[in-house]
C-alpha cells in the first residue's frame, strides 16, 4: 500500500514536472521575412545565411536563457503584398518572440500596420528615415538611415572630390524618393542646386532615356539611389554604352555582391556609401572570414545586418531575462557600445542603432574603404 502510494505520488509529481521541463527546453523562435524567390532572391539568400551563421554561434555558446534559438522563415517573394502575407503568417505563431524584417524600405512600410498590431520587436534593414519616426515603437533599425547617407555623400562629393554639378537618379519607391529629397536638401544647404533629378520605377527594363539625360545635363558627378541590383546593372551598362564616364557616387546598392556580378567592369571606379565592409573593423573581418568559409562566397550588407541583429537580440533577451515583448524592447533600447559587424550600435529613442557610413571605391572589382564617417547627433 505504501509502495503504491509512493508510486502514485511520484507519478503525479512526474506528470506535473514533465511539461515544465519540456517548456524550459523549447527553442526561442525568431521569425524572418526574406525574398527567397523573385528578382531579388540573392539578397534573401545572403540575409538568411547571415542570420543562420549568428544563430549557430549563439546556440553553440549555450543559447539564450538556457534555450536554443530557432529561425522560422517565410518567403516574401520580393513583392509588397507577399511580404504582408508572409509577415502575417509569422505573427500567427505566438511562440515567435521577435522578427527579422525586410531590407527594402517599401516592404517595411507595407507591414508597418501589422507590426503595430503584433506588438513584438521587428529588426529591419531599410534605410528610409521615416520608418522609425512614424510612431511605430516596435521597429529597430540595424543599418544607418538615409539622413546619414545624404550627409556623407554630399560632404564627400563636394568637399573631397570637389564636384558641384550634380545629376541625381533615384528609384521612385519609398527609399529612392526619400533619399533623393534628403540628398537634394543636403546639397542646397551647401549652396548647390542639382543640374538634373530623374526618377525611375523599380524593375525597369531600360534606362536609356535616363542615361541620355545624364549625358546631356552637363553634370560632373552622378548620385544614385537605386533600390534593386538588376536595375543598377542595367543603368551602369547603358551609361557606359553612351560614353558617360563622370564620377559616380551611389547608395549602398552599387556595392553589393549581386550588383557587382551583374554589372562587372561598368561599376569600376565608382564611389559609394557602404554600411558594411569586410575590412571596416575587427568584427567585420572575422564575420567575413567565417561567412566565406561556410558559404564559399563573400558577404555584403544583406548578410551583415541580420547577423548583427540576431546577436544583439540574443543579448537583449539575456539582459531582459525574459521573452516578454516589452522587456525585450526595453533591453534593445538600452544597447549602447555594442561592437558589431556593421559598426558600433548605440540605439536611440527611435530605434536607430547606427549613425555613420564608410565611403568606399570600386577598384577594378575590389571594394576599398576610403574613409569612415560617424556622427554623434
């Protein structure tokens, strides 16, 4: 009788304790929206690889709060409507504590209402400044925003390169339109009016008219804010075919691995702002070596910011001691002086973590750092 009572007692004890033990061992889920198919699938591949590399490092080091991290990925198919559907599918899983959002600003804008409704932290790579200024408290940006793009590009072009006659070509999406406005304003503050400003929709098959306008404008320097790498390549080839060889200073898209593969020698000699460079700091160098060894290709910013985001998120959850969204949010806002691959993260009240850029040059296919510029404000 005593034995049966003891067995019954232990049976009850085990029945109560077992679910708790299982829950403690359950992974901490992170959702990720990425273009796995469509015209920018290369960017999605780099992003997923960067995130997975960080995830493996965190898990090998013991995980977070005694639990492993797990990445749950949905394909956004490189389109805004599909991005909304992909993100909504992820938010239906209440075990997902935070998300890696898109790199493209236009796609981030498309999910903004769903992000507010979900009420969980979303790490983003889009550079449109308005994304973190529109009152959405759940966005955390892991690249510099375009206020810094405009300041760095205008200062370098005017004061270092000594160019005054600017032609500006931009995508007509959220990123390109806002970047163009910020850049034009930055030039005007220094007493310079662009000689040409032209917008072109994403996924345009022909840039001949825009390239011809640049040639006829009398510009001695070209600034570009083009979102998609295939568009960069088309424009670059058509510029060179028309004999346009003025100084070109572009946004980060012209430095990506995909753009350089597609455009080849037509991007040689160009300058750009770049948030990531393999030789920018010790962390970037180590990441680049590990990425190359794992995936047999060199990384770019599509891979670097998700890598940083996973590590910073893991640190924030550890500091919070919880997977409760508000506690994670508070811990992310408290991140200061974190030395990441993209630079040193100091999150401000808006959720912006980085505040500077590298100026780089395409030297016969090799991207070389010319200068690093960081801002305190």
